C-alpha cells in the first residue's frame, strides 16, 4: 500500500519526488529536521535560548556524549551494541585523574586514559568475537564489573584538585573557540572519513548489514567488530579527558547512566539499531539533539528528575520512527 | 546407520544436559561450603530461610525472564518496572486511594508496562533489547517524575503481610515463590503454550510457518512478566515498607544472571525452570555469603558482572560442543 502511494507521488513530480525520497533515506535527515524545529521552538519559547553563548554551551556540554556516541555508532553499524561506556568513561576519568594528580601534565594522563579505554574495549571485543558471548551480555556485565574496578582502584575515594595543565582538553580555547568543540568536530571529520573512505569503514557497514554474506565474501568479520570495540575504548579515553577537564575532579559514580544517553544519541540520530545503516553525522546530530532537549528543558523549567523519562521516550520514538521510515521506503532503504 | 548416529547424538546431548545440572549443583555446593567457612552464621537454617526473603523478588521475575530468553528475547526494563509499580502503588495510596485498590492499581501498572514492551516487540517487530533499553530509561524516569524523587512509607500494618509474614520460621514469600515456580514450570513444560515458547526460540520463521501464533505468545510473555514484576514489587514494597523511585536499580543484572547461569541460551530455544531455580540459588547464596563476609555492594555487582559473562561463555561453549 505504501509503495503505491510513493509511486503516485513520483508520477506527479518525478524529479522533486525522487530527490525528496533520496533525502528522506539519508540516515540523519529526520533528526536534523527535528533539531531545526526544536531550535526554532525553543528560540520562540524562551528568551535566553538563542544566543551564541547558549548555543556554544549546548555544543560544549555534549562533547563527552558526542565523542563516545560517534564511536559507539561504529559498533552499532557493525551490528553489535556497547552499553558499558558509562562505567568505562568513569574508569578512564579515574585513571586519568589519578595519573594527573600524581605526575601532572597533559600527555601522560591522556595516554593512561586512552590505554585503559582501549584495553577495556579490547576485552569487550575479544569476549564478543573469540568468546562468542553476545555483546549485550558482555557489555552489561562490563558495565557493572568496570564500576567495581573503579572502587578497587580508589577504595571509594574521590579524586579532586586536578591541575590546570591537565584540564586543557576541557577548559582551553584556541582563537576563542573552546578546545572541546574543536576536538568534537575534529573527531567527527576523522570518523566520517574513516567510515566512508577506508576499507575498515566499509567493512563495518557490510558486516552490520548482512553478517553471513560478509563472511562468505571473505571479509574479516571478527577483526572488523573487534576494531570497532577498541575504537570505542580509545574515544572513551579521549572523552574522559574532556570530562575531567570540565569537572576538575572525579567521583566514583562518574559517567553513571551515560551509556543510555549514548545509545539514545545514536538511534535518535538515525543509525539503525539493526546495523548496517547510519552515519557519523547521525550520531553527532543525535548527541546535539539530546543536549538541546536537556538544555531547553532546563530553560523551560522542567524538573531535572524527568530527564531519564524524556530520554527513554526519545529512544522509543526514534526506533519507532526508524521502523516506520523503513516500511514507507520499502526495500530501497 | 543414520538412525544409530542420531541415537548416539541424542545420548550425547542427554549426557551433556545431565552434566550441566550436576555442574550447577556442584557449583552451588562449593559456594555453600566456601561461604560457611567465611561466615559462621551462613550455614544456619534461620539464615537460609531469611535469605529466601531477598531472592523471592529476583526469582519471581527470573521465571518470566526464563521464558522470554527461551524465545531469544530479553527484558532489560524489569528493574525500572519494579520501581514504577512500587511508586504507583505507594503514591496512589498516599493520594488517598484505599490500599487494596492501590495494590490493584500497581498490578495494573505492571501489566501495562509489560504490554507496552510487547507492543513494540510484536507490532513494530523491534528487537526487545532496544525496546527494553528504552523502557528501562522511560519507566525509571516516570517513576522519578511521579514520585518527585520522594518516598512513601506510612503503610498500614496489614500491608506487612506481603513481605514480612512468617508461617512458623518459613517466610510467606517463599511459599508464593514455590507456587509461582510450580505454575510457570507447568506452563513451560506441560502445555502447548510452553512448546510454542521453545518453537519460537529454536526457529521463529519455522514456527511462524507451522502456525504458531507468535505475536500472541510474545504479548502473553511480556505481559505475564509484567505481572510477575508487579507481584515482586508488592512484596518488595512491603518488605522494605517504602515506595521509592530508585528501587530495583540493577535488578535486571541479577535476574538475567540467574537465568543464563541456569543454562538458558541467550540465542533462544534452550532453558528450563529447574535450571533457573538452581542459577537463582547460586546467586542468592553468593550474595548472602558476600554480605555476611562484609563485602561491599559494588563488589557484589563486580562479581555478578563477571559471573554473568562467564556463565554465558560456558553456555555457548557447551552449545558448540553439541
């Protein structure tokens, strides 16, 4: 039925209709439209929303979320999932914080955070590919296990008083543009490029789109998925340095609940949870959308306790929209 | 010749299944012995019976989860649903609803939460993993929003019966749990519905073509689990005499760990109620023993997390052998 409607629309205005349909099949399109509508809505609804200061504040506030979401996006594109990122971010921030308070500097804490992240990601990847344990179980287990490791390292103590040179990645600015923002967009450019133009990037789509077919075609299915999990770890390490730069200290519950925001950002942005369909732009758009909504909620005076509820509703809306869109587009999408 | 091969294979599988439950039982005995060395209080009847008050809630939900996992599904939202039911019950009571009606309302909310999950799973054919990840956030958020992050605890004394009632030394909820185990076992092992559950898990396409009403079975499973969650929530709320939005945080980990430890395959088609009960007993004794040994709750989560991954690893390892 829906296909018939589409073809009538085509018959009437073929070039516009075809162009519109191609645009509609673009993963991030609905999220971008929604974001634009929200920006207009909040600008009209509240006085303080539409200012350079506030918009920059929104973008800066989603840096941690955005960086992790763009990496998890690759895991989801490959047909897997990673819900361990909240605890992983906490662990990387804790390790980075401890190294920074003992040795100072920026490079050493960054290296420590990235290495710990990469190791945790590699453990996820190994258990999924070699251990053949489903990713949801591995990363659910790791979500709790890594939180335990944080307590093992710290004995429940907080880290505070992180020196200024370490906080550069969260607080610094170059030519008036904050470093978190530059990092976010640099990583966006890098990941887009990798995803679209490298062999690994294309393999991720193939593996997520149809794993048996990818295996039969001789693609390194396990290595592709493993690399995606390690990439998440590395990006979580980088994001953790932005986090401690912004907060100046690390609590043992740092990053708790972040994993849900990350998944929400990826699927709201338009990457299909079924794998094989989506883009880095989608994950970034989703993260900005979440930041905008949370910011707008505060400006509109919605109590913060509704945050989790709004997040859940958004995830359900996004995945429902994805299904309806795929049904409307038929086999094309 | 082929016949004899099949018989051999069947014998092999039978042996494996036997060895799995023996392995589980051996693990349980090992845990019990280790814990009794760690704490002198552990191996006493009163402690054992007291422990059962805590694992009833996990156990009730694990029964429903077993069936869901056998169909290759999952429900991550059970911890949040428990909080939602608890808050619905407590705050409708605080708002002036008579307590029996408030309890009924809680049951209704539990059923509705399960039906809500099943709507997305069956009508939109979305993977239950994502759906329940969404409702995990949604239900918890609604519970926080409705309760305004506040707590209700001025329940009348008779409400204690649900979670603090004893028949002699035996806690009331243990009896409820044993009854529930029997009913769910009967449904899974002795009815056509139970065969449908396994059929869907083995091969959903084949089940569809064989005329199994897949949607109806799944709606029944998720809604039924919602009912078990509601039951667990009522017992929980009565046991702690408080309705709060942060109840049951991380509960899904305990539940899923018990089920997969009991041998249910996350890929569907495999699992038994007996296995789940054994898995539950192992987790419950482990947790109780760790508490008595003075291990912090976050460490318990760490151990549980590792246990969960290890259990699934060994499940799939055994499965490959088959």
